[in-house]
C-alpha cells in the first residue's frame, strides 16, 4: 500500500511560522504534523506501507530529506513530487500519478485525527468523515439506507449533510483514480475554479464503485495559531492517557514545577518557573522566571520574566519581560 500526502499549500494563515517552515513540518507536541499524520495512518492500516509520496512546493532540500526520513522510519520509501500551481486537490494528487498504484491512502497534511477502528480493505474506497455543526465550509457526503456514500458535495450552502470530509481517503485501485483525474484535466472540468478530488470520486461512484464512510473520533485542524495550540492540547492529553513519556530525562529543573500534560524536549532548562498545563517546549529551550501555559515554543527558544498563555513561538526566539499571547516566527527577539 502507498500513502499519498498532498502538502504544497503555502499555509498563509500560520504566518510568520510558515515563512521559514512548511506548515506540515511545524511541530505539535514535539513532532511534525505530517509525521503524526502518517504514523496514525500506519496504525489504522495495520499492514506494510511500501511508499509515502509527498506532493510539495519549493520546500528546500533539508525539508525534503526530513520528509524522506519520516517515511523511512515507518519502513517505507519516501518519494517527492512537486506542485507549482495551486489548481485544486485533484491536480495536486495527479502530480504523484506514478505512485497511484494499487491500494492507496490519500491524506492531506492539514489535519490530525484519532480513530479506534481498522481499515476495511475489502471496500472499493473509504472516505473519512466527522460530523460538524456548520458544514458549509467543507466537502460533505450523504449516505443511502445501507450506509454507502451516494453523493459527495463540495461546500454546500444549503444543508444536505453534516458529515464533513476530513481529507483522508482509502482507494483500492489507485490507477483508476489517476484515470478519472486525468479525465478532469483533459476536459478542463473544474468546480469553483479548481480540479476537485470529489468530482473524480463522484465519477468513480457513478460507474459502480462503492465508497463507505470511516468516522473518526476526533478531528484536529492545524489551520491557524489557535487551532495548532488547541490540537497540541488534545494530543498532549491523548498521549498522557496512553502513558507516553513526554518529559525528557535530560531536562534541567531548577526550583521549577511542570504541571502535566506537557511535552519537554531534550536539554531544556527550567529555572524559577511554572510550566503547564498544555505546554510544548522543543529541544534546547530555556525558560527562566516565567509562568507558561497553553503555549508552544520550538527548538532553542529563550523565555525570561514572562507570563504567557496561548503563545506560539518558532525556533531561536528570545522573549523577555512580557505578559502576552505572542505569535513569533523563527529568530524573533521581543
């Protein structure tokens, strides 16, 4: 089985962080979003993953190598494809057409999820969904009496269903999908100005393939700062309940308290501070004379004389003497 991860979007809602780091490589509780995503997929699939194919923009060689390393850690080959024009979800996936072979899972790297079921590989396809209060901003599915998907509707302005498509799909025949997407491209069939994956899937359904929903327990978006912090809080809660070790043994704790759940990376120094709950500190951070909660800071950030809540900081940030909720990119000084 192959996993296809479209992730070429600019992540403009997460600037300034995405000015230096592609959104799927931003960290949630110490791990890149995309790493958590493919690890969750591997757990649900419960089989060997042959390849993880990433569709990216111009991320740079270091980011590409990081992505390949994520794949290799799961025993899979890592492959890089490029999408240089934002022409829609179907167009993005078609950039990886050489990897659309046999069983595939397509997972857009915008979201994380939790689920407690195994993948039913006997189906033609599975489309993961989650009930939402306001479906107007999402693609949704409707079901027939037997629970099979009978329609896919892109961002309906009139209510047709509250089962939102979360951006993860299983297909038994990747070549079939590639053929349907190519038909859209060849005939310039667009919706809302873009080539949509839902149109390709709808064509496949109309030709007799049966898709079923896979409903997740929790759907966590990482679209903006507050969403990332909310997702971090949920992930820390899940991992704490599972007994996963979140605080590294190398942490230097001087007259300080950690209120769980928190992720504290390697060689972090905490002096005269209260940390937590729901704090994530990357490797090499230093926090002194501060109180921090619901905050994420990446590697080698220094925080002194501060009271922080709902803050998000990149790498090598220096932040001193404030009581705010800052949103600071890499190498900021404040």
